[in-house]
C-alpha cells in the first residue's frame, strides 16, 4: 500500500468518526461538555462479519455510556443510533 493510499484511508476514517460524533450529539443530546469517543474495533460477536463501531459518551457527571454498533464506522447511520434506543 502506498503512502498516499494509506493517508487517504486514514483521512476518510477520521472524517467518518467526526460524522458519527456529530450524529451522536444530535441524537443523544448530551451535555455540551460530554466527551464522545468513536472507535472502530474488532467485533466480539462471532456472527459479526467485520469491524464494529464502539461509541463511548462520558458525561460531566462521570457516568459512562457505551454503544456497540455491529458495522464499520463508515456505514453507521442515524438510524443505527435510533435503533440502540439511547
């Protein structure tokens, strides 16, 4: 893999991470000071075909909420967040 291709893939992943953070803020309406992290992880479920997206919300009250969506970060939609019921 060339340097340019690697850099493009990283930039694309970063863009999707920021997009999902925006969707999380829009959907869950956390405190403005809440920390939101979005990470693509290996899916712990053997029936999951690939990477999963782990979303963590740490509120100002130090309560941590975690959401695991069984699809890559580039495929996460607002509907996925609504389906989590949070």
